[in-house]
């Protein structure tokens, strides 16, 4: 068994947000085949000391705190003519950690473009997992910005794009989360071996027939075995429960009351109190823009026919702009113990992202929980859903699609069941990550992760 250096811009545990969900499953898959040495940054002090359940699968684990402010990173970027995305993650201690471990490994898995600055000029083979094309994301931000911010976003897109192409030209393989991202990268002039390795979903954890799925329908939340879903708060943070609502949560609205509404709705075709759910990291700009658009432009159209419909924004670290949306019609939960209870309680799950890269885990999670999903074209683009989710182009169509599901609960249930069946067919983690075996020249292990 060979040794692998796994570089990550965030500790791949707990798997409580999109990038950490992917990195956790990739790390677990590779650790069943190789001796993996993890070197990663931690954004939160709670992530500096992960539990033994995580570290026991590693040959070694080096986690360094990342405390550089965005303002300092911006000034360094201007002084060095580098992208802010790189200067924000530039640290001599990280370079020293990589240099200490590199001579003893046979390969490197680099997760996220920010960490590519630590790759050696020569040495063992490197698989670069860009996940998404970050330069394209910043180009999209530039289109929605004004004044100096537009200039900064354009600068970031240009410099980061050149860096991404340079990395791709010298590594053994560059990975993206979807074929759409691969095509976009190639169109931008990238060369080298460029492949799509898609995200999967743990359909055993996200199972509507499981304890948490059933509990969510009755308003009771069972403790998860780990930290599933994009709405999960980090270890050590206060979680919102039925007994301790967040100050930003609408009055009298908790996971328990959401489950009660769901139970009532299941019994009545009229769906007197519909619950619409969005999950995600709520200090991430595309998510902020998505829920703001839904709350202001889409939800009012729905409430003209269903005045008691509620929109739940479920996820940790809501910004002041997100918290300001809370009211009679909008629930802002903050971090929750387990996102599955909210998914199980939802009449409809929505993903109204205007800017999205790659595969949206929030959509896969809702599909696996057999919930009917309405998504924007951007959020649905990377997912092979085979028509098992509804896709909307604008606010009017989005509202119409949600209303159609609310007013035809039997059709909504059928759509949810078909979505779960598609996930089971298409998105198991083992099947999605199998191409990594050939990239590293290893054989599948008998203890493959689920």
C-alpha cells in the first residue's frame, strides 16, 4: 500500500457543507486503499482537534489554523499581483508542513485550487481536484457587482483563471465535479488530462425510511450518527432545537412545529400550511442571493394562493442580510442539529440559485430524502436527474412549479419517490469515486466506504 499526501483548504470533517462533504468522502475512499497523510487548514477552532473516528483512518494528520483576514489577504494580493483566493490561504507554516511530509509519499491529492500553490515543481504524481471552476464563479460575481467590487471580481477571475490553467498543464490529472465544468474549463483554454468525478450521496444516511426521516414527519429529531447535511452546525456550536429557537427564527417555528405542519398536510390534500425548505451554508454568497430572491420575488406569488405557506432557510452562519428576511413567512434557523428532520418535514425543497457551480449537494440530499424539488437551471445543471426534479427559469415559473406540487400532493410524493430512485441508481459514492483507483494505480479495497 502506497502513501498519499492529501491537501485540503478545510479539514474534511465534519461533512457539514458542500466542499467538506466531497472532501470527506474522497478522503475516506482513498484511505481504504492507501496510507493517507492529511495536511489541512481549519477555519474554526473546533476543527483543530477532530475526533478519533476521523483521524483513525489516517496515517498522519496535520491541521493548521487559518486566521488571515480578508482585508489582509486583499492587500497582499494587490502587492504581489496574485489572486486573493491564493493569498488568503498562503502561510509559511503550511508550506513547511507540506515539505516535511512530501518526501515520504508516492502521490498527492490536492483538494481545491487554493492549495495548489503548495504543490512542488517536481516530485510525485499529483491529482488536482478543482471541484468547481472558481475563476468562472468570480466572473459571475463581477457581472452582479458595481464599482470597485466589479473591478476586484474581474481581476480575481482573470488571475485565478490563468493560475488554474497553469496548474492543469503540469499535474497528472485535473478533476471537476461535472462534465459541464470540464467543458467550461477546456473552452477557457485549459490543457492536460481533465476529468469529471461527480459527487455522490450517502443514501443510507439520507433515507426517508430511517429514524430521522420518520422523526421529522412527526416533529421529533433523532440524533444523527455523524453530521449529515449542509445545514449542520459545527461541533461545539449551539444548535437550534424545538426548545431553543434562534433569535432570528420566526416566532413559534421550530423543527417540531414544521413536523406538525407536515403531518397535518399529509392528511389533507388542501395543504393548509405548506412548508418550503432551502438548506445550505448561509454565509455563502450564492446561497444568500438565492434565498433573498426566493423570499422577495417568489414566495409572495405562492402566498397569494397559500397565505400560510412558510419558507425555511436552514443552515449555519446566516448573515445579517439573511436574518433580516425572518418574519411571519420566513424561518431562519441558523445551525441545526440535523438537516434531515427539516427535509423530511418539507412539502417542497427548493434550490433557487442564480449562480451555481458543479453539483449541488443540497439537491442530492433532498432527492435522497424523497422530497419533491424545484431548482433553477443553474442548480440543476450538473445533476443527472432524469426529469425527477422540476426546473424553473424565472420567478414566475418557479412559483408556478412550487404551487403545482403543493396543490397535487400525490404527484409531489410520486416525484419524490422517483428522485430517490434516481439517486440510488446514479449517485452512490463508491461508483462516483471509482475512477480514482486508476488515477493512483490502486485496486479497490474490501472495506470500501458507503
